[in-house]
C-alpha cells in the first residue's frame, strides 16, 4: 500500500467532548458545549472535537427540525469565539439548510477565524428524515497539516479511508451512535442481545480500526444518555413504533496505530477526555478491505440500515425538507 508518510510529527494536546444534548434546544446545547470546551482548553487542549449534531440530538422527533440552522449561525459563531478565546482548533457538526436542502455539516474552525466544512456523505437510518448526503472529500489543508473530517458511520466505511489516505495528519470525528430498543419486550431483548453486543463493539472500536487503516490519530466526540425515538415502519406511511434506546460507544482519542490514549464510555455521562497526540501521517498498520463496510455487518443490521434509510428518505421528501427549511425561514 502506498501512502505519503510525514517525516515529522507535531505533538499537541487534544481533547474530545462527550455531550448529553436536548432535542431541538439549540441554546441549551450550546451552553453545555461552551462549558465543556472551556474545561478542555483549561486542561491545555488546542485541538478539540465536539460531537456530530451538537446543536440537538437527533431522534425521529419533530422537535429536532427546530435545530436546523442557516449557514451563518449561532453555533458557528460560538465555535469561532471559542477558537479565538482559547487559541485552539475546534470541530463538530450541525444541521444546516442551504440551497433548498438540509445537510449534516461538520465545521472545523481555527483561532484566526478559519472555517472548513464537510457534509456527511450518507445519512444513517432515520437520520435520512432530516437531511441529505453531501459529496465533498472532507480533507482540509490547514496550518496543522492535512485534517480529515468524518462523521459517525463514515468511520466504518472504506470509502472514507480512501478519500483521506495519504492526505491527512489527523482525523477529527464525531458520532451519534445508538443501540437496539429496550422497550420491545423481554423476548425481543433476548433475541437481539448478541446483535446489541456486536453493535456496541463496533461503536467502541470504530476509531481504532479507522486509525489503523488510515495511519493518522483520530479524535472522536460522542453523545451520551437515554432517549426515546420513533421507529418508522413503512416507507411513505405515517406509522412508527416507540423506540427507547441509549447512546453507545466511547468518546476517544487514539494514536496513528489505533492505540487508545484516552476514553470515556457513554454510560459515564458528559465530560471531556484529553491526551497528547503526534499529528502526522504514518504508513497504515492494516490494509483496507475491498468492500463497502470496514467491519462485517450482520444480516439484520443490513436490513435495519436499508429499511430505515428507505423510510427516512420518504419522510424527508414529503415532510422533512420542508420542516427544516421552515425552521430557518426559507
């Protein structure tokens, strides 16, 4: 495998934020982010990751449409103020309306007001009800070197590694990774127990597996907490079942070899992890698989992915796009 390997690394204190966000309450969520970023910076961090959907967690819930923002918005303003205040680099994603569509837009901002953006390529399951995918490569040429942005399940797709390979010195990511329902009865819980365990395993190991194939350190910021969503049943039909669940995985910092330097499990609640990382690309430790997903997805997860994608896309066409655009007065 050929990759451009950096001859030098630059040591920097990095941090990642674990957030317990409210649905649709942008102001409250930004207050929580500000406190956690201030805490990370007080510990010396100058590269800080916050989660995707940092302005609102994203269940299938009509209140989430209220978190859609215009391209120039209060969350981006906060990112820029924090970056200037702490002389740091900061990244996270939010729902943004532009050109008559909604995107899950990752913003990476610098202390001098620099702003780099990446739109997540493929919404995950019911996320399709709220936004559409983008087409950029998510690689930024910055004063830190090459920075790659990836969001949640982008970390487990081979196409994400391919667009970054040999081009980035650090990857900054965020996730919003939930598990299976807890309110569908004991029999369903027992039947899905092995799958729930495997889903948790994927969430916890995604940053390390990604780093080993990329050859660069990875920061991952996560959500935490329990929540209720709707599980859409039939594409194009207003039918859904209550789905009680929780966020899984870890807020993590891993090095270019995939070694975990710091982590905070989702069940530990909100907080910050930090570690010194060596910013610089290395030859990957593991060859990239010649398939769509990095891990092997069980058949049930494939079915869940396709069924919820179809339901979400139908909802977005009928209602989601219009609701998101209405939230920004478009």
